[in-house]
């Protein structure tokens, strides 16, 4: 199983260990593209702070993020699973997993990134600021830039197993599963069901969508479930106590759509 995650906007501070070694990152097919984005981002942030803030969409209060990007090549690095923070990652709680579940996380979780393309949670990276929605002056919009290198790297990473796609729309734009990979892919939407004036109504949640997705991934990792495809994933999630409604694709070459229904949001 390969689980595709979005990064977090906020990130923990870089570590004090050895700096980034780009060649050590997973998915070596992305190496050249990573170097190109890293080079332009570092150069932009080192040369013109105001321009960099505009390009990155940063407020004046986030001015320090520009300097952080300028020093990416020498900053200490730590596992990506420790760098990414926020609602989804708090609910996932990688640091509190038992050893077996932690090993499963390192093997199955892939975090998409405007800077790195995608990394595994065990890859050592520095803290940075560069979303997939950024348009760099030289390379252009990162969502479009990453599509070509992803065409090779992601099907290889997916292998012949299930792909659980939990990315937000901005990161989903960088790679869309095709053909047989799409047929083994399941996307997830979280719906909040409430009883209003005696009528059950559902709404899409945003903030709590991330928390629910984090809990889903944690439950799968802790249980050791190994669903081979979307149908088996639905059964595994139901066994773990989640209310799941599945919609198989109407035609070949499309992913499954799963709705996880929650009655409480927290």
C-alpha cells in the first residue's frame, strides 16, 4: 500500500544534524527536478527578500521564512515525518507509533511537496517554505513542473498495490494516477453528518477533514492491515470502526471514491 499525503503549511525547525544530502532522498527519478527547484528557490531567497516573499505568497510576519529558504543547503536536516506538523500529522502521531507500525509508515507513506516533489517520512530534509501553488520565475508553476518527473517516479513507487490518495487538490495536480494504477487508487472525502430539524444532512468538512485522514492512516498502520485494492480497503476501514461509503468507478482507468462519514468532529 502506498499512501499519498499533503505536506503541512507549518513545519518544525530544522535539526542540528548533518545538512541535506539530496542524493539520499527516496524516488531518485526526481533527483534532477529537485536540484533545479532547490537551486532556484535558494537563489531567489538569497538575492531579493521582497521578491521572494511575493513569489512565495508570504506576509511580512513570515519574513524569516525567506532567510530559512536561503540557507537550505547548509541547514540541519531531520526526518520528514518530524518536519511536517499540523492537524493531519498531529492525528497521525508518527512519533508515538510502536516500532512495527513505524516501519510500516516509513515503507508506505509518501508526502508530496512543492520543493521535493515527494519524499518518504524517513527522508532527512531541512525545514522550508514552498507550496505546490508557487510559481517560480524560472521554472514556472510547480504543480505543472512536477508532472513530467512524477510520470516515472510515482508508478514505480506504487508498484502493483493499493494507492490511498489523501492529497489536497493543489498537490493532486502534480500527479494523477492513470490506467491500472488509477484502478488501484482510492481517494477519500470526509463528510460530517448532523441531525438538523429532524433531517439528516451532510456537509464537507475542511479542518477536521485533515484530522480524520490522519486517524485513518494511523489506524491502518497500527492494525497492520494490508488491503490489496480499494474494495479490501473499504472492508479494512469498516473493521476499524470507520463509516465508509464507496463508489466504484463508472469506467476503467478511474480511481475509487470513498466517503468517510463522521457524526462528531474533533
